C-alpha cells in the first residue's frame, strides 16, 4: 500500500482490491487484509502484518504483478531477498510508471508498505500476471536470466510452484528464447 493514502483514495491498493475483487465475491470484510497506508507507525504496521500472516498459517496463494524494472509487490531492485513486510522507498522508475494514475507526478507517493520477498517466497503457490509489450524484456530477464537483486522477480525461479500468466505481447520474448508456454 502507498504510504499516506487513505483506503478510500482511488489510487490506494485497498480501494483497488475492494472495488475490483472484494465487492464482487462472498467474503467478510474482516477476512480481507491490506496494509494501512495511514498507519501512524509504519514499522509497527509491518510487524503486525507479518504476525497476521504467521497467525493465519502463512499464505496459500500469492497473486503478483511485475513492474517495468522487475519489482514485485513494491520490492524494488536492490532490496534484500530476506526482508519481510517493510517500508519501501519507491524508485524513480516506479514513480514514473505510476504517475499515469495520479493528476501529476508530484502526487505519486514516494514510499509504500510492502510484503517482502521472504513473505512472497514462503507462499505455497504464486501466480504472477503480466501484460504488454513494454514488459517483454523484463519478463524474459526475470525468468531466464540469473537470480539477482537487480531484478527482484528473478527470485521466483527458486520457488517450487509459480504460474506465470501473460498476454502474447508480454511473453513473446520467452517464446523466442525457447521457453515453453501454453496458449
């Protein structure tokens, strides 16, 4: 979640999840968990989220997207793979990519609260969804290149149960590299 955005702000991830998923399925609000971008103590919010994950027995299915720089869940290039939920300084490339959702670049938050790579890698199953030609290079790098902190999504190569779903535009360079894809 973006630090500083209300759950009712149209660009908050809480709002996105509520509007695009939770309002359309039979789920009790108390069974939905999104980090609080207005937390007075972001570090305490992160620790509480880690505890919630542990108390609930872990994550069964982790749903992810991937940023243009290979970030997953706001884990930016260079972030430590051992981190759990934490406060993130967003990179200029992430701010630039997300400015289209705000009235101006200046309105894009500069920080977020994010599950860490450790949380993600501890999930039993991972589903990652990508789309668009502009993601084709980073998708290929993430899934055929070396595992590196420079491309956070590359760590997914080490998980035993990852499903990548994408449109032809995002996946075509995997096909060109000889990676088998369905569809």
